[in-house]
């Protein structure tokens, strides 16, 4: 075919026809968007994850996706069509469907249902989607599915990893209490049998094996807690603040740690006012108290440990403390006692990680942790919890 301006090839004609079909399809989608979405919602409701969602939640980013789709179709550019949507709404839609408790197959299905609705719309209006336009539309939908599924799968993997890490950290902390009880009980029994001249070499070997294996378990548990703490420091600690009563939290910890304290003849006393309320992440503050109390038990055999708290008068700020009358800490070591790598050369296992965790969690709340101690007299660890900001809602 020729004109006064040059020659028009068959491929030029086909390209113009293809662009016309895509442009008409874009116009149909724009003009029939409301009915297209209604048809899509009716079919998507058959998916288990979509059954109970309200219309705005079910729609989510799909109306915006249709706008992106029509813009890409009108552009006539293969690059815009193949790459433009990947950076559009599908990734956000995939993330939202994780919150909506969809399965990954349902995310794929809802895009495929939309694809079928668009093809039906074209057919009802006499628009031929054969050949290149058919392949272009399918490529666009496939790219959207891939992008949505990728963000969905990445978010699900992140949530699974976080749950595993949290569970592992809780198990590790829970294991520490019975391990400490076993270790202290073994030491007491060994001391009681030390004067028994009839003790056989086999018994001595059993004591040695018991102590060695307890130390190995303590080291493994400590490694798990250290790795979890390092991860929290790297990615940031997500706080779930709420108002809660401090007295029951401390009382529960005393009940859990009583067997360990009793083994060494140590008394635990809860002096927290029953009406005192704190605004913080109760789970993390429980771990702060647990580490401070467990540390005090290790240094206060046959002594007294007092756990208390008070309002400072600074607009609702709460100060918590754990006081013991144990061995105490030198002034030099007080300056570095919260450092992660700090250990006590005179005590197996050291202070180190437990107090580093305390510092990490308290500072995540915007609080401050300090220690006052005197050798042979005892130690007092204090930490502050800032008040709830004006207008802030509990999580």
C-alpha cells in the first residue's frame, strides 16, 4: 500500500489495528468499570477468603489496577505494558491479601477471574481479542499476578520467620528457669555429699557429667537468646504498648522463679503497689524483670530480693527496681555491666547477655536503666517507663 508520503507495510497496518483494539478495550474497561467490578466481586465471593469481606476491602487495589491497565493499553508501548504494572498496585494488593487471610492460590484466582471478566466484556461488545491483543492482555495479567504473588509470598515468609524467632526466644527463656534450678540443685547436693567418705568414683563421675551437660545446655540456650537479641537490634523492636497492672506481672514471675530462688535459700518479695499501672509492652517488660530477678538470685544465696515500682511524679512516669542484699558489684564493673560482651570473671556464666537484653528492651521504650551497687552489701537495678503520650491509644 502506498501514499504520497511513502509506503505503508502490512506490519504497519497490523500495528495500527492492534493499537485500535487495545484502545477500544481500554475505553470499554473505563466505561463499564462499575459493572465489571460488580461482576468480578460476584465471582470472587466464591473464594473462601473473600466470602465475608465488605466491598471496599474486597475491591482493595483492583479499581486502581484497572486504571493502570487502561493507561498501559492506551500507551501502545510494549515496555509500558510489560513493566509499568509491576511497579503499580499489584504488590500492595498482595500485601493486603495477607492481612485479609487469603491463600496464595486465591490471589492468583482473583486476577484470573478479572482476566475472564475483561475477555467477556470484550466479546459482549464485539471486540475481537484474537492474536496480538489477546497475548498482550494476558501478558499484562500474568505480570500483575506474578508481582502480587511475589509480595504475598515474601510477607508470609517474613511472618513465619518472625513467629519462629519469637517462639524460639520464648522457649529459650523458659528453659533457663529449670536449667538454673537443676544447676543450683546439683551444686547443693554435691556440697551435701562432699563430706561423705563412702562416695564412689562413679558418683563423682556422674556429678561431673551432670555439671558439664548443664553448662552445655546453658550455653546453647544463651546462644539462641543472643541471636534473637541481635536480630531484634538489627531490625528494630516492635512494641505493643498497652496499660497493664504491674503487681500481677511481678507476682507471676516470682511464682515461676520461686523454685530457683528456694534452691539457694533466697526470698523473693513483691512490693509493687497493687493499683500501679504501666504503659508499655507487657511481654518485654516481663522479660526485663525476669532477667533482673534471675541475675539477682545468682548473686544472692540465702538473701532477700525485693521487686518494687513507683510513680516518679514526672507526668505518669513509672520507675521499677530489683534490689538484693547479695555479693554486689564493683564500681568499675558497674560502668560496663550492661554491655553485651561483659562477663563476670569470678562467676561462671557471667552477667553479660541478660543485662544487655534489659538495656535493649528498656531503651526501646524510651526509658533508662541504671545500677547502684556496693561489694558485700548488694545491688539495686532501676529502670524507667515513660508515660503514655497525650492522645496515644493503647495497641
